């Protein structure tokens, strides 16, 4: 699970944008949280069950034209070796 870190006026890092930030990278996928967005990148042949921070339902678009449905902040990827995917979802708890 991605650890979310909040930056705001009370934080000593005044250069950071307000919002939540985090990243988790594995050998077959990467999930990045920036501000109120969850960005999902699935690498070639990703075969994983992935749980995201609490976000609205959506989908991951795959390079072969298929989609992977994201429901209740979870999805299962079972991609072929030459297929990758990407998607952008929105966090339910906005800053």
C-alpha cells in the first residue's frame, strides 16, 4: 500500500505543493499519487492484484485495446508479455 504524506503550511517544506504524495514501484507496476490523482502504470506482462488508495472507480487502458476495471480501489492485472497499461484515477478524499 502506498504511504501518503501530506504537505501543507505546517510542514517545514515550503517549496512543496499542498496535497498528498506517494509512490510505490514493483518490478511489474508503479503507482504514483500526486495531489489528488492516482497514476497507475502497468509494465509488460504485469500479473498482480493491486490495491490503491481510496479512489473513485475507473479503468486502466491497455496497449492491446482492452481495459481493466477498477472497483472499490482494487483491480487484478493479468497482461500478456508484450502488453502494458496506464490509468489516472481521482482520490475520494480531496485536500
